[in-house]
C-alpha cells in the first residue's frame, strides 16, 4: 500500500486505558489515522454522518443503549461500504463461534479479542491488528469500485430499457408488462408468441434486463437467419480439428451467453437435429460442442420467440414435443395491435418523438380525424407497420398532417408504387449494368412480397427460397431484418 494513502479510523471505546492501547498498537503504521474517539454509539453516528471515515473500530461493550449488532447495522445504514472491526474483552465469548458469526452477519468485517489488562502496550497482536485495518480499507475500496461500476451498468441498462420502452396503457399491454416483471424474477424458460411486429423482441429484452441476470450477457440468435448446416456450430461452438476446416476452436453462442440469457428468435425455424441438442442444454445444462468429448456446463436462461403456432408445428412433427414443453414453461402472448387500438395515439406520439424529435422543433400533431383513420385500420404488420406509417407521414406531410396524408401513408397500394419505380428504370438516358438492375429488382420485389406476408418464412415460401437463403439474400441486398 502506498504510504500516501491515509486510512481514517473512528474509534468507539469508552475506556481510556483501551483507547491508549489501540493507539499504541497502530502507532507503527503512520498511515492509520485515528480521526475521532467517541465513548458511545449515538455519538459515533453523528461523526460518521459528517466525517470521511474508512474503518470503524468498536468495542463490543460500551456505555449507552446503542451497541453490538444494532450499532453495526446503524453504521452500515449510514454507509454500507464502511468497514467495522469489533474488539471485545477476552472474557466474553472468546471461543463462541455463534457469537463471532452473529457480528459478521450483522455487517462487521472483523472480530478480535482484546489482550488482558496486564498487557499495557497493545490491545491485540499488533501486526494482525494493523493488517486487519489495512484489509478492511482494501475491502472498502473494492466495494466502492464495484458499486461505481454497478451504477454505470445500471445506467446503461436504464438507457436500453428507455430506448426499448414498451408503450401502451391498454389493459392487455398492462397485463403483459405485469407478466414480464413476474417472469423476470424467475429462472424459468419463457416462450413469447405473437404475430410479426407485435413486439416480441422488446418483451425478451425487458425480461432479461429486469432479471437478476441483467449484468450478464444477453445474446440474440435469429434461428431462421442462420443456414441450418451452420446453426449447430454457431450455437454450440466447435473444437479445433473437429472437422475439415476447423483450424481453430470456436466459442458458441451458448458459451457467450453463459451466466446470462439467450434469446432464440424464430425458434420454429430450428432444424430437428439442433432441436435435440438444445433440449440437452435445457435438461442437463450441458453443451454438445462439436469435437469435444468432455461435458461442458453452461448456465444460460432461455427465452424463445415464435410467430408460428408451435403447438401446430408439434402436431406436424416439425417441432419436438419435449422441447416445446421445456420452452413453454412460462408463456407470454403479445397481442396484435388490432386488439389494442386505443394505444395508437400513444404509440404515434412515441414514434413521432423518435423520428422527428431531433430535427423538428415543434412536433406535428395528428387531428382526431387522422387518429380515427389509424384506429380503423386492421394493422396486419402490427406495431412495426404503424412505426413505418408514422415515418412515411413525416416524410410526406407539408404544413400539417391531413387525414389524406394519413390515408396515403397507410394505404399507398404498394404494388403500384413498385411498378412505377420499376418503369422509371426503362430510361434510355440511364441504362444500367444488368447486375445492378437485377439487384434493384430483387430488392424491390422481395420487399413487396415481404410486405404482403405475415412472416419472413412465409415470404421465403412464396418466393420458393429456403428461409436461410432468403435471409442471406436480404442481407446482401441491404434489406433490414
Ligand atoms: N409496445 C411497443 N412500444 C414501443 N415500440 C414497440 C412496441 N411494440 C413494438 N415496438 C417496436 O416495433 C418494432 C417491432 O417490434 P419487435 O421487433 O419487438 O417485434 P417482433 O414481434 O419481434 O417482430 P417479428 O416477429 O417480425 O420479429 C420495433 O422497432 C419495436 O421497438
Ligand atoms: Mg422479432
């Protein structure tokens, strides 16, 4: 320890003889400063509220009502990072483990018995005493550092939750939020179901960041977005040399999520062989890492989401029944927007704030008539679709948002729009490379088919493409997931 550092000590001791013995004992350590000496508990609390004390040394038996465990607890309430060393007379309970333990449980850092009164120079073995004070000080520093980094993490978590706020005052949403809180406190698997764009990912994020695992990783996996031949190695990792081309070992997503939560989105897309391995992780907490013989244990909470009816998948034997029950311990059904139309005004102003808050001084206001138009729509694409409509409104309105602007934003027949933009490409003044025009067409057409499908899997099916290829293509074309 650097000698410049000072350990400020408060001594609570009512016997002058013992005060002197404590002072003698720490004399060899000049960095230990006994800032104040008080004879009773109440005075010690007054000092602690005013002075920067690091370590309290307190006699167990002192005058005044406040002493022992109650005094330890009162000190800890003032500042939980303060460290307390209790000294007692040798005659009292010196070999009673229960007694010592009760002091530690009340919050004391250390406990030692005073030397008998005929040893005048020291209160206790001096090196042990000084080391205990030093260690108590180190512990205080560590606790302060931990609390600082926890505060920082908490701030980040608050920022995530604010960014991903679940908007809605309707009864269905309030009930859903209550379930999120209740489920967050547990360790059980959660299955989130609901149509596309209802907010399943939002729900999963809230469960994790409100759970005791909130400081640990939250890993999201889009099961439909990873080609099935890569899925196992992505999820569970592999060992170097376990197959041709495995030049190095790789950590799987389950390992990355160890201690935290893994969010398996679009779980209905998980191939059957990966389903069996997932079941093993859920049952045994063990990963089947490719090429590894020894067991590998992980502690991961699983949250899964699906916009497919998994029970029907089970009937069709496309999804393992045992896995379904393992995942479906707790369930949250996110209601479609059509069942919470009264939340539309709140959602609209939330999205207006997000999209226009930074660059418009006065946010545009929607008239009652415009709100009614939004409320009378059936919203097959749910909240995501509403979000897109608000964005479109912001791009297209001039002085005010008229009902007509809103109608157009909801109802532009997408087909005509696409055809119009496609025709524009037949321009003799702007002939493009076949490669570019092809990808332009692909992008437009995929977006068009997507906007007319409930799920990406459905869009892929309509286009006759396997879902992983569809996802890859979307990524290559810059279409957002
Ligand atoms: N209640 C809500 N309050 C605020 N924003 C919401 C709410 N519900 C959804 N959103 C927003 O809508 C968009 C879609 O939500 P999310 O991605 O969670 O839906 P999803 O159910 O996972 O959709 P998909 O099935 O297509 O993956 C996100 O931008 C999300 O922030
Ligand atoms: Mg999602």
